[in-house]
């Protein structure tokens, strides 16, 4: 299976390529991709240099153009696609049908991957995108069990990539407006979720309170480490229950299921984390590379040290395990 | 400019209502509500289908007899094999127009006239035109879209009847995991249909007791209620053809009449807003998405007056 690794900066890109990534994915420094954060991402020139660097190591480069084109401003996305093709992207990762149609018509030779943001969760949907746009690979949403993936893989005519490590969306990706409900900025339209521009921390009665827009997302007593207020990972009150209503602040880690995923028909494992620094990327990629190449009995020891890097140091198999639902 | 006057449509009941309540609701809509189109059928969770299925045929008959155009809804999230089977059978057998709420239904409906629901990501005219070429005849745009996007899409996509969510809690997210069941000590696979205890959604408050969201099974909806009333004339001027009312647990006939009165120029929008707050006191009103702001915001305004009676 291929290991698909994140890069938010040219330095992280080189780190990932050196550490054994089969492919590195990245985006331009604007709203055309779903990690549109200050200080992240690539200029056209940086992407060209990164692709050249990757080629020398036999590593592929995937360019994410995985937000939805803002009506009346489609040219920004069309230009990004043109530039990514021109500098030699091995694949474009797309979510918007309009953009998929444009790429399929304008660059018929260009390899097209379906982003997780397209929310393709069943065989009929996959085959639609294969037939309509010639999609070669689909990144599945984190809503499926391994058994669901295996069943889907048998019925589709394209490659399957899944998330294996890193941040975890509890909601079906590409179909969530929670962030914009609180802040006006969304993954689909602006490439951001729970953006730092709308985050505030304040002290209140010995607690540290984290806020997103006008809303309290969490409260941390002094003895508890404070986390970033990602909306769906906050603590809320529902009737008499208080707690993590949607998802605990845990990271996804299904590297213990490598063999099951391979048998299910998965061809590529994706690491989340374009917002992470190069040290994190280097460590995670190197370790997962070793784990992929290791014998199953040697994997647990390799993977144990990765847990220390995970958000809240707790991990979950998420939807890959049935009881998560 | 399309000279056709916009009409009202009723979206599917997103919540789990017991069968008799659901049936009685549609009987009253058929008899009394000034809506031209009614989208009907389970949209949120495939586990709920058996609650309303025994009443579906009668409800549709009643609506058709009353002259309503019936559109069958489909599931918003299709992951299980039985869910795929359900959508395939519904698309294959339906004598009615079907509304696609996920990509599987969209795929299966190619080549025949169909509707596209607000849960399919249509953010630009390129996408809308693509869907039109595949057979879509109407598109209800996602609630997240600002007015500028609606205007651009509608003006650049001839041949599609565009619809905008004008009333109801906004669908914000859907998950394979059921937060509603979990809040009541269950998991999805053994949920005991506890979402049926909350026919208008289960409120989610922040730790500082701010009303924030509401749970509806695997779906998360806004706590606030989208209310586009002062915006109706401008949207009609831009060519929007239908305004969708999403059922809440309140007098939806009264809600529909308020919208009808505003559209017909019989009632001032500001008066209608006051009455709307009385008709649905459970949630504050919001229109932030439409004005390019956070969705929960309420933007009071008067600048529609220029288009007053178009």
C-alpha cells in the first residue's frame, strides 16, 4: 500500500519525501484547498520546486484543490488547476463537480482523485465519479467500517485511499457547516474549520475557557491540559448530560489494522496533518513507513511511540470500528 | 427575468415523528397549507423508515388530491448495503419526482427529471449546469450559501427551478455516529429510537448555557431557525422560484400562510417576522448565512424596500 503524506510547507514536503512517502499532498496558498491557514501552503514556484525534488526520489505529488468554487469566482480554481497541471502534479484531489468537469474536459490526461470532501460513501457514488469524470482514485470519508470498505471495494472500478492517522472528522466531510454557523467560515467555502481568527481563550473562575466566535467550546480546570476549540470536539450540555457530545479529542490511528485494510482492497493510506510542523511529519512518516514494511508482529512496538505525538495522546479507530457509531 | 411568481414548497420532515402524528401533519398540509410542492420521505436515518412507511401511500394520495406536487426524498448519508438497496429501489420504482440528497441518488437519477436537495454541494453555476445536463430540473441550494452566490448561480443557470431554504432549523452536519443516541446512553446500533422523544430536535448548549445546536439523530441542526422573510422579494427578483419551509414541531400551516402573505404583498415582512416568532417560539430566528455572516446571526435590515413590489 502507498503511504500518502501531508505537507503544509516546502520544508515539511522535503521531510516527508525523505522519510519514505510514496506521495506527498499539498495545496496552494489560498482558498482553493481545505487547509487554508496563515503561514501554510505553496506558491506556484514552491510547488514546482517541490515536485522536482519529489521526482528525484521517485515520490509523487498530489495537489489538493478540494474546496468548492465560490460562485462568480470560479477562475481562481480554474487557474489553480491550470498551474498545478503545468508544474507537473501527478494527481489533482478535487471535491467540486464543476471543477471535476472542467479538469476532465480541459486536461483529459490529468489524473483525478476524488477528495474526502466530496463525501463519496457508497459504490453508486464512486462509480458515478469514475464514469462522469474519469476519477482514478477516491478518498473515502471517515464514516465507514473496514467491512463497509471491503464491500464497497468489490463494487467499484477505481483505487481506494483511506485515512489512517491524524485528526479525525466525526462528521461526514464536505457536508459540515458547523464552523460557518459559528464563525462564517467553513471548510467547503473558505478552506478552514474552526479558524484561529475566531478563537479566543479567557480565564473564568480558575477555568480556562476556549471560545469559537460567540460560543464556549470547552472549559478546562487548572489541572487539565487545554485543547484547541475545534467545534465538534468541544464539551457541551445536552439535557442532563455534560461531555464530549460529538467526539472526544482523540486522533485517528488505524495502523494496527494495516492487514485488514489491505485485504479490504485499500491501495493507499493517508496521513492527515498539513497544518503540522516538519518534525511531526518526518517522525510520523518515517515510523509509518517502517510499520508498513515490517512484519505484523513487529508493528506494535513501532507504533506505540507515535501515540505520544497524537492529539491528547489518545487515539481511536473511529468509524472503522463498528461500536464507534 | 423569469416572470413566474415563486411558490412555497415544504421540505421533508427531518425529525422522527410517530406515524399518526406524521400522517395527521400531511393531512393538514394537504388541506390547508398554501404550498405547491411537498417533499416527503425519510431523509436522515434509514433505521427510522418503518415508522412512516405504513402511512406514506395515504399521505401522498391526500397531497396529490389537494393538487400538491409530490417529490420523494432520499437518504442524506448512504453507507450500508441496505441503504444502497433502499435508494436504488426508491429511484427505480418511484412514479414521482425524486430528490437526490447524496451522490448515490444523484448517480442513479441520471437521464430522468429529478430534484436536487440542499444536502448536495452546489456552490457554483458550473456544478448546477452539470446537474442540469444530467436531468436535474430543480435544485434547493445549500443553506450555507450567501446571497451573492445565489444570485450568481441562478443568473447563470437557465432551465433550473431554484429553491432556497426560507424557514426551519438548518441542517449543518451528518455523521455515521449518532450523537443523539449517545447523549441518552445508547449507540447507533442499539439506539431504541430515542430521537423520537425530541420531535423538534434535542438542544445542545454550551458549558456557559448558550443555546447552540440541536441533535436530530445522526444529523446536527442549528438551534436557530432560518427565516428569510424580508429577503423574499429580492430573491424572487433574482429568479428564485421556490421558497422551502422545513417542518418544525409547530403550526406549519400558519407559517406557510405568513410566507404566502408576504410574497403576495398582503403583509409587511417585519409584521410577519413578529408573527413568525409567535408561531415558532422555540428558536430564535437567524439569517446570517444569507448575508455572508455566521449562520447563527440575525441581520435586521431594511434595504429590500427598494424592490418592494417586484
